[in-house]
C-alpha cells in the first residue's frame, strides 16, 4: 500500500482512538482487502494531503542533492528561514509555529536525510553518509536551489546538531542560528555521567552495531515512538500528528537511517568536531532549552554554547524536550526577537 494511503488510514485509526499496534495493523489489513476488491481506498487523499492538513498554504517539494533526495515544505515571503527537526520526528514538528513564521519569513521546513519522506541512503561502514557534515550539505543545497545563498536556521535536537555543523562549514551562508534543547555533541560525549547515561540512554542504545537496535525497535515501533514522548502535555502531539510520525518512523528504512545518524554522532562527527575545536561559530547563536529537560539539569547550557560560538545568548523555557510542540507561542516570541 502506498505511504499516502497508509497515512490516511493511520489518521482515521488515530481519530477513532486506536492506539495499539494491533489496531493499526488490523486497519491496514481490512483496507488492503477492500483495495484489492475495488481498486481504490475509501476516502483516499492525494499525495499532498498531510501538507494541506498540517501546513495550510505551504507547498510540498523535493530536491535532489548531491547525496540524497530531500523533502520539504515552503511558504511565506521575506528573509529565508530553514527549520530542521530532531529525532524521532520529521518536519511535522514545526506545524504549530511555521504558519506564523511564514508571515515574516520565507519558511522552509525540511526532512533531514534518513527521516520522513527524504531518502535514506546506506550509511556505509564509517557512517559517513549520516555525518552532520553531509546532512548539512543537503540542506545548504536545498536552500541554494531555491535561490537563497544566505539564510537563517533553527534546529531542534538532531536538527540542531546539523545546524551547528552547517554554521561551521558554511559560515557565509548561515546568518543566525537558533538551537533548541541541545548541548554540543562533543561536549556531551566528553562529559558522560550516570545521570546523563540514564536520561539519554537512547544515545548509547542506537549506536550499537546493526541489527541490534533496528531489530528491537522494529519489533515494537509504536511502543518505542510513544516512549520518546512520555510526559508531554496531552495537547502537545495530537493523535493525528502521532499517526503521521508513526507512518514515517515504523519503516525499517527510517529506523535504520536514524540509528546511522546516532552512530555517526558517536564516530565521524566527533572526528570533525575534534578538528574544529579551535574554531567558533561566527554568526549570532540563540540557545533555548527545556527547563524540565535533561540538558538543563546537567549543564549550564548557555556556557556550553559560549564555548563554541563568538556571540551566544539564550534562556530556558518552561517545557520538556519538544519545545515547538509544547510551548509554541513562547518559542515564536523568542525567535521573533532573535531573528528580527
């Protein structure tokens, strides 16, 4: 069954309150039987249904870069602004803030390679295909293809790590950088404590050799995905949004690619970071982090960014990790003040 057909069924299942894996699998089975009988799906939507639902007024496009095919949505006018999501999400995480930002900026919300509807190339023995360097290169090429040689960047979680590398590798492109709820990767791996290993255990689980994490997550993809969102306010991620996340995440290709992202973070990315320890990000940096998150408990987050950037400012927000979905209005206010 095509992804868009599965997307429609997952959304319907979510609206009916189907939460368990068996429920969505049963829904797929019933719909596939109906499709075989009639040649079409009930209530089937076109390929851009999810974009229309979550990003009204945005266009969904793809761009072939030198290493991947990148899926993104775009709308608005004004200075170009690139939004990069984190694990285990997709560009959908920006649905609550992108429409407002598009009133002042030309907003591009993209899926990182390996995530969502972007392609998922093989990682290779050294995981180089998921280094933050090549993931950043993808996004720079997307922006350049749209005519944007200089642009603003906001990155959450893994997207923030891609954006950090982008600011170092492409200083003439990134005008301002905002990072959400992260401490630089090099800092994290060189300051591991018991508390960090407990709160961020997935960092050390996902980097285990293939196929251990892939197999374990694949056997319980919905359970794992729900575990990543534990403790969020009920209205942070709707059933429909979760169904959309699950549609992307449950595939073996995305599960493997996202493990490769973390494997690269613990290997080739550290090599790149080590080589750049004497360099600082030259553009202004805004660090916003979750007051109820692990980074706030374990680090002076702003100080970690002052170590890596020439001009860094920031503050905690009353949220847990998924800031854009938990406190979107507060985030919009902070970004508005910073981005101009």
